[in-house]
C-alpha cells in the first residue's frame, strides 16, 4: 500500500507517542481524577482561553454533550445544512437532547453558512415557533473540503448570536487547522463560541480523543452529562499522554499537511476534466467529470495502492496527514490522476 489518504483519522501513533502513553502517570478519572487527564484539560483550557476543559473519547460524544449543556427539549438548534453534527453523527444530538435542527441555507455560490445567512435565519420569539436555544458552527468545515471560516466572519457570527441571546457551540474538530491556516491564535476563534469541541485523533495524530472547552459552570454540567452517556473513563491518562505528546510535537506541523494538500490538488486538477476545490487546509475534494463515478475511481486507485474516500457519487476526497509526506502525496496524486483518466477512457 502506497498511501491511505481517506482521512486524517487513519494515522497510527508514532513510537514516541506510544512511549509517552506507556510512561503516563494515571489514576481513576471517575473517582478522584487522573493526573495526566487533568494536565491535558488544564493545558487545553489555557490554550483555548476558556475556564475549563473536559476529555472525551470521541468528537461525536463531545458534540453530543456540547449541545446538551445549552439546549432544552422541544427547542431548535440552528446549523449549517452540511454540518457534520447533523449529517454524520447518527442523529445523536436530536435523539439525546430532543431538539430539532433548523438548517441555515448558505447564500448562492457559498458552501458554508456566513454571518449574513445566520442573521437572516434568526427570527423573533413567537408562541408558534420552537425557541432557538443554540447555534452550531463548524470550523474547519469537513463537508466543504476543510474550508476555514475566517476570524472576522466568526466574530460576526459570535456577535449576532450574542445580540440574539443565543449561545454558540463550535464543532472545532479541526479548529487546529483553521488556526494554523489563518495564522490566528486558536483562542481568538474559541472566543466566538461558548463551547468548542476539538478532536485529538485527526490532524494531531492521537489514537483516540477529543476535548470540550467552556466556562466552569457549563463544563460542570458537561461533566455530569458525559457520565450519563457512558463517557467516564478510568485510567484515561494513557490517552491524555498521547494528546500531551501531540501538542508538543504535532501541533506546529499542521501547515505541512496544508502544503501537501495543495501539492496534491495541483497535481490532480484537470485530470480528464476533473476539478479540484482549492484546499484551505488538509482536505482535498475532487469533482469528477460527468461520465466518471467516484466508486470506480476509488476502486481503481485502490488497485494501484492508494486509498481515497468516496464523498458523493461524483466527488472523491483525499486528506493530507501526519503519516504522508510530500513525496508520498506526489506519488498518490499521480495514481489518482491515472485512476480518473482510466475511468474516463
Ligand atoms: C467536523 C467533524 N466533527 C466531528 C467529528 C466526529 O469525530 P469522531 O469521529 O471522533 O466522533 C468529525 C469526524 O470526522 C468531523 O469531521
């Protein structure tokens, strides 16, 4: 196998990360606390400029609890129509919090909601409509090809929400990438939301983990709800140690992934008429010519040693990550290019 570029979740923990995990000081995090988890939560809370943080096994559970802390049953949550929290988490949020999503349509020609779209979607409180108890943002935006919502747009959305008295939860699974790409400290993005979920198992290369940040009283409620959904983990310091190692070693290299995504995109662009969405970060979406299907291209690329994702019937996705360098991405691009050309022939 030359490369698995289906996702940034496929990375394997490095030897040094495994060593850090083996050496972790641990305790019972459900009883009286695990020292490595405390260290990680304190470090990330400080980095994000929030009062408290809570470690989760997955981003989906972090989002589940992040929504539950703000909402009441029978209310609605405003969300981008292509958001992962609505499209890719098995309706967990709707099931657990008994909310309904109201989808915010994006303006013509845009793939994600902007501040103006959000402003238009906020309606006056009435006895006929469910109360809007939360706004969900996603940055970077997975479905839009790792697109970054800029800090100015994010601030505008935060201000619109504040003026309307509605809290904001940010699905920041890849907010690390947004910060690196924009050259803006991550705390500035986090300041636009009340709670933020960040994945540790994507660009940072941990085997497991996500974190939720917010103010102390909100995170106190989050702690109880995490227990309710079975997220209380005992000697979880072995996992937190991987994340502490990743913050030391892998955080500062995310722009390498972005450069590799751009390299790949440039090499695939135009293959038999395919068009590439220019990547803001580490995700590359390739729209195939009309006669070519994504599943055929993925199967052909697999035969040639490269794994890519089928995103829609006419779109493939490739993601640059820690375990692929510029040389491998160059070779992978040549494979994907010839797979597209072979399918188009
Ligand atoms: C934007 C976004 N949010 C949340 C998640 C969920 O994370 P997890 O797979 O850790 O549950 C993902 C996973 O791909 C994602 O891309």
